[in-house]
């Protein structure tokens, strides 16, 4: 199943603002993930489990608040860039000119090198 990255990003944007932190507590009530800015608790464990700190789960959840949206944005940007480059290649491939021999018989097609260079230059321009 393919994920809808735009919907995933919208979901991230609805969450409690980040960054989040893993507020580990040595007491018996458990651990919590909270917003560093608002101190809103976004997740808790009911009681401390053995090995929680070593498991990395809290650290992962806290880091995912900033990392997941950034990763989604980068993936969406990369997908758009791939599409743009595919369109440039398609433009090159569709610009075929028939070639003929001395008798006027069609021998195939060519793509003018100058045209290939022009489209390649456009495709390779740095996009902001």
C-alpha cells in the first residue's frame, strides 16, 4: 500500500507543536513525551518498564515529531524533481526527426544534439 504523503504531512501539522522531548522519570509513574515549547504531554507510559531508557522508544517518538515532517517534505520535493526530469527526457525523446538515405528512403530517426543540450541544460538548472 502506498502512503499519501500529503495527508501524512497534514497529520503532522495538526499534532502538538514540536520539538518534543522524552521526559524520562525515575519514579514509578512512568515516562512521558512532551512539547518543549508548551510542556503539553503528548504520550505517557502508565508505569516504568524495565529497559525503557535503553529501548530508545521515547527518543524515537520525540525525534519523529521533527524528523517525520521534514522527511515527508524532502520526499515530496524529490518526487516533484523526478517528475520534472522525466518530463524533460520525454520532451527529448519525442523530438525525433526522420533520417533519409541518398535515395530518399527513411532510415530511422535522430534527435539533434543541440536540442538535447538545450533541454538537458534546462533540466539541470538548480531549482530553488
